[in-house]
C-alpha cells in the first residue's frame, strides 16, 4: 500500500475513532446511566453534568499518562537500578548520578546547555520584540511577519539542513562563504570545526526558528497596549525610543517573560539541531545529545540519569511559566 | 498666558471623510472653553488637533500668535487629560506625574518639588507610592490632572474627563476643576463634555459643534437665552425647547404670533421686519418658561398625556398635534396633581418666546448662521 493511503487511513481512523468515542460515550451517559427522565431527573442531570467534562478530557489524560507520566517514573526507576557494569552497581543506588556528575563530557554538555539557555531565549525574544514593533506600522508588515514566522513551520532537522548549507565551507554552496569571498576572502572557511564558538553557530538556527514565535505573541501583546497611554507619552514629550522602552515594553513585561520561559523550556529540550549539525564534535554536545548517545550505546542507567537531571532543570522554569501565564490570563 | 486661534481649520480623514470644516475660533488667555455637540460631531477630533495628536488637514492653528500646525505635541505647551485617564499602569502615582519632567531631563530636586506641589494641590500626597490600579476612579482622574499640572502648560485640554465617574464623584470633581481653574487664572482650558451641567457651570464660553461646523459660540447664558438657530435652541437645555409652528401676525419691535395647531396668540420681544408679515416661523418656548393660564393669550393648548412629578417641578407631556411633531413638554414649578388627561393652556412671558424663521433666530439674521443639518438629539 502506498504511504499516502496508509497515512490517510490512519487519519481517518484517528479522527473518526475520536468522534465515535465522544458521541457514543455521551449517548451512554445521557440515555443509559443518567437519563434526564424518571423520578431522579434532577439528580441525574446534575451527575451527567458533573461527569461530562471528564468524558472529554479522558483521551488526553489517558494518552498523556501513557506516554509521559509512565516514562518519567520508569526513567527514574531505571536510573537507580540499571547499571552498565557490576562494578558501578556496587557503588550504591545513585552510582549513575555520581558517574554523570564526574563525567567531563557531562560538564561540557551542561556548560553548553547553560549557554544555550542564556543566549537563545534572550536573542529570540529580543529580536522577536523588535520585529513585532518594526512590522507593526508597515504597509507590508504582514508579509514581513509571515516571512519571519515561516521558519516555525520547518522541522528542526530541516532547518539544520538549511543552515548546514548556509555554513557550508565551499563558497559555491555556502552563502556565508560566498559573501566572504565577494569581499575578498580567499577560499571558504569551515564554520563548524570543533571550536568552542561552534555552539553559537548552532544557536543561530534555533533563534531563527523561535524569533517568529516570539514576534507573533509579542505583536499581539503590543497591540493590546492602550493607545491613549502612548498618546499621553507623546504629549509628555517622549520620543519613539522612550515610548517603546519606557511605556510599551514595561506594559507587556508579563508576556515577554512567558515567551522567554517558553523558549527556555524548549531550549533545554533541544536535540535535533545539535545532532544534525554537530554530531561529530564533542564540544557542542548538550545534555539531550549526550543522553541519546548513552541510549544508543545501551547504557540506559546513565542515559536516564541525565534525563532526570534535564527534567529537574526544566521543572522550575516550567512551574514559573505556567504560574505566570495563568496570572496573565486573569 | 496663551491665546489660541483657529483659522479655517478642517479635518478630512483618508482624503474623503470630511469631519470638520471652516472652524474659526478665537480663544483668549484664561478662558475655559467647552466643546459640546452630538456624539460623533468631531469634538474629540478638534481637541486632538489642538493637542497635535491628529493632523490638521486644512487651515491654521496658532498658539500665542505662532502657527503650530507642524509643531509636535510636547512643544506646543499643552497638556491633555484623557477620558480613560491614560495613566501609565506600571508606574506609581509619583512616577506618572514625574514622567514628562524626567523626559525633559529636569533635575531631581525640581521634579520632586513640582510633583509634591501638584500632589498637594490635588490631595494625592498619600497615594504617591501607589500604582494606578490601586486607586479609585476619582483619584486616577486627579493623577491624570496632576500629570498635566506638573508640566505647567499654557493650555489644558480635557476630553470628557469626568464621564467615567459616578454621579456624585462627577459633581465633586467638577467643582474641583472649577477651583483649579480659579487658582490658575492665566491658563487656558479647552474642555469637551457631553454633560450640559458641566458645560453651563464651567464654561466661560461654549462652542456648539455639529454637522462638521460650529453652530454657535457664546457664554452659557447667551446660548440659553439667545440661541441662533433651532438646533442650538434644542441642544442647550433639558428637556429640549419646544418648537411650535406658527405665523407672524404683527411686526415691529415686538412680534405677534399665531400658532398653528391647538394654539392661540402670543407676543415675543424678538423684533421683526415688515417683510416678515405672515411668514411661517417656528416659535420656541422652553418647558421651564411655560406657565399654565386660563386667559385668552396663550401659546399652546393640549391634552396632557403623561405627567412626571419630580417634587420641585412637574413635567407635562402633551398629546402630539401631528405624528411628525415632537410632543410638547411643559415644566411647571412645584407639584401639580390631577392634570393627566385634562386640557391645559400654556403661555409664556414675551421675553421668553423665541422666534425662528427657516431655522434661524430673528435675533441673528444679520450674521451668517451655520445650520448643522442634523438632529440635536
Ligand atoms: N480614523 C478615522 N477615519 C475616519 N473617520 C473617523 C476617524 N476617526 C474618527 N472619525 C469620525 O470622525 C467623527 C468625529 O469623531 P470624534 O471622536 O471627534 O467625535 P466626538 O464628537 O468626540 O464624539 P463623542 O461625543 O462620541 O466622543 C466621527 O463621525 C468618526 O466616525
Ligand atoms: Mg469624543
């Protein structure tokens, strides 16, 4: 069977199955369990109303627990029970964690991850904010916005591929080198070559992708800034810069923080870009790639220990992010 | 400190939508000018053009003899108070008031002195460290006023500053604004409002805007006693002036009138010309100027359909003489009971009877009168 047919059938079964589930479960609830008639009509209606939301969230809860919650616990379990060697196993329950933290590669990965967290969210949010403001009043602003947003639709691996071409050492292929050559450089330069700076070249890819996200959210937030506070600032004598940084940005600070932390969470999980572009170099390693490498070499205990470390790092940001976005909704 | 002069000012949106045209206005230092007019007539637009927030598409605006059409708002020497307060939500009351001075790079001591003086004047001293969201509506509006005071502007612009306040607070804040004006006799103020009482009590002169132009300019009592058109006559005062169709039967320094429907004979102190003899006119009498009478000289006689007893006055709504006419309303002082369903005869003193021919008051026939061509209400 051609792939497209299987794909279509899968979609049909998935969507149709969900529709059938919602329809049938509601019918069961209303006709069989708590029918809106008979002597208990009031009680029945009340119970049906109480149960109905659960019918709707059940598939999501089920899928999430199956694919997220169970693995978390299983990973935690593996990280304290699975050891690469008996030697390691003798050093106690947390031997994997001890090994992780004493591993020099882990330190490099942690440091790189730290750099990613520092640079990417800041750069994406800042550039996104500028793009949002600058495209706001342009007649072709919406076109510009679509262009900036476009990378969001590209998969990380696809984006890595595009940027591998951009960075390509051959001036005939890589646009950066082509530009350098135009301005008199002799021959191409290898951008990703094992230097410490390499991580930055990789970060550019994620910034390129995430700027669109930041721009869209912040653009909506900027539109929400009351026009009259801006007019009041104009009357007060503020110039466009001051209006932007002293009036608009402070008013959308909560949104900026949510965007920032959302990207931070994403950055802590990024894997594909480094795997696709820098897999041969140790110095660009980040936690998820190191984790995957241990997995591939069958060292599950070590890998899951790293994954738990990543989770512990993400968790506080996540909690803060959710709190903040809830507060903003209010 | 500042005269304002508008010459042939015009506003066109997007090249086609003409909102205002031929606005000519001379505002003297120390005046408090109130713009009134039906909703959408361009009051805010005109105010914003004076502020510099809206481009002037035709004519000139002078402040102190200087054309400021292209001068940015902050350099026009104006300050504006917005209907929605427009406080900066992330700044404290102090910072809100200090913002313009900080932008202007004033030194800290000057800023502090000015902010505290303004806060003192507006009883805001205890709230200086609060954020706007922790203030009541009236306090917020005072902060907005304080923000303009610290700039020490030549011209204050207010766009419906009290319309977000509840009735009691509105009265209190109105009085505060009147007192503020008294403390600053040299500053010029332009004030937009929907509220007749605000207009009548605060204004040195009222500008009635309608239909894209100025219907009349004058002191509050001028407009009340000598409206130049039926539009202004009906716009100023509440309930609106009754307009009764009639004919001129006697001319001279005093005009004699005969009313068409259900009416009798009445005289007005409006002078008329010989050529007016027999002309169809509209006779305007304010509800509050009407008195009940048994005599033969009366303006109107009709059946009372509804009465509203308010204690200090009683409102009488008469049966309409014709379907397309407004119901005549009478406002009698004191309490009158049992009038509903009866036929009542109303008259008015000759000096309270206004006469309009083709919509223009007989008193204002020599100067051109702008007829807005829209309904006052
Ligand atoms: N950007 C615009 N483009 C076209 N027309 C506009 C624009 N802004 C305002 N108008 C029109 O200009 C007219 C005057 O508006 P303005 O806000 O000055 O009225 P207003 O007298 O202040 O009314 P209100 O009493 O309701 O505040 C309105 O009819 C409005 O539709
Ligand atoms: Mg308005």
